[in-house]
C-alpha cells in the first residue's frame, strides 16, 4: 500500500486505478517543494511493478530495487540531466527517453519515467515530450513533477492526469513529528510552522540540520537588509537576481520568506505573538515591529507580491528586485546586532 503522509485524494485515485488496472499513460504531480511529489512518483512506479498482491508492498525485490534506484525500467530525469549553461533539461534527455521507451521492459512489467522539475524542460524538450504524450509507447508511463504547473504548456498539462498535492495542516505535521518520529513538543511545533505543511522539509530538517541552518542564515540576512542603507539593499537585490537566474524556485522561496517575515511583524503589531511563524526570531521581530506602522507593513507585503507576479511574467529580475528594495520601509538600525532570541 502507499506509504505517504497525507494526500488521501491522490492515493485513493491511484488505488482505484490500480484495482481497475486502468492507469493513465501520464501523470502530472504538482505541489510545493518537499511536499512528497518524488515519494509519490516512486511509489507509483513500485505499485506498477510490484510482485505482491497489494501494491506497492515496498519489500519485494522489485520495490526495493526501485527504491534504491537500481531498477532498469524506472528512470528519473532530473538535475543530473540539466544543461549547466542554460539551466534547463535539454532535448537529448527526451530523445533518449523516446528511444528507450520504444523497447520492451527489461525486468518489470512497465517502464516508468519520472521527470523531475518538469518546468525546467527546454522548449525543444517540451515539444519532443508533447509528441510522446500524444502517441505514448506501450507499457510506458510518464510522471512529470513540478512546483508550478502553470509554467508548463497547456498542451502538456491537458494530456496528463493531474495530481495536486497540497500542504498538510500544520497541526498534522506537528502530530506526525511527535508521534511517529518521537520529536520534542516545542521543536515539533516550530518545525511544523516553518515547514508550511510540507512534511518532507520537516523530516529532512530532523535528519540533516543544514536546511534549518540555511533558513536561519537567510532570515539573518533579511533582518540585516531591513536596517541597512540603500547600497546594501541594492547589493542584496543584485545577489537575489543572480540566484533567480540560476534557480527560479530557490529565489521565489526567498521572496515568500520575506512575506512570512513581515507577516510575523504584523502579527506582533496586532498582539498575536503566539501565532508567529519564526518563533526563534521573536526578539528581532519585536524590535522591528515598533519601527513600522501597519500601513507600511501592508504596503510592503503588496509590493513583494507584485514583485513575485512580475518575475513570473518574465520581468527583468534585477530591475524588479531593485524597485522592491526601494519600496522597503525605512527602519532605523538599532545599536545592537540583530540576532535570534
């Protein structure tokens, strides 16, 4: 059976399709980063090729080989295929997919191709993939993963069965961390809030402290930018623009981090400290909250949202982010260095 936290609608749909032996030839799984897209895709591949009665059993030889990336008929096309110069998945990867898909499965019943970050497919690669979706090879299933389905051509989206994964309730993430992973109550509460319902992020933060450390580094820089002069703000916007060109998702997530930062300040201004997201930064947030009005906060939040929208419509990243920095409320620096409480 499928073993994934939440996403009951997608799991129920897949279970019905498996029972009826009527799986779609292509699936598009969309949702935020660390929501479980790759986990679900791998379990679909396991279910299709599972050797036991209730697939995916996750312990038969086929399931284990797929989990370990050793199965000849399950191919993941992702970051290793990306053209470093163009930061996209080149057409050669789809040509190889078409070539191998024309062959019969080698060790399983069905060939499964998982295309990670499908929004990074180059235009020629998307066109080649579209032809494959229009005339799917027998015994082949394609699974496209994306954090932004709207960035894919409608012609590709329309030829896939869509599975939309939504963030879990924060309370559910907190419960899972405590009951299934024996994590402390306070730590579970903070991680659940920071995960924004993306259980994968929370679990990775338990196994590896690097994501949480990276998050705090970004928050520290945001705190410093809030109290900096225009030259420092422009230096930050230039750096973020460069990162946006390398990795749109990473830069987009940092802008959403700005939104969550100012949301917390607004909550503090309105007397709702217990609801802030970045609880370990409460002291710094409290200092900033006394230096900006609610009107400035709301205006700045709207500016960030407009910037995100402009970047999604291919505005010049450096120009858009510089304009955003110009609109940042003027916050007088304190004598002490900003830090976590």
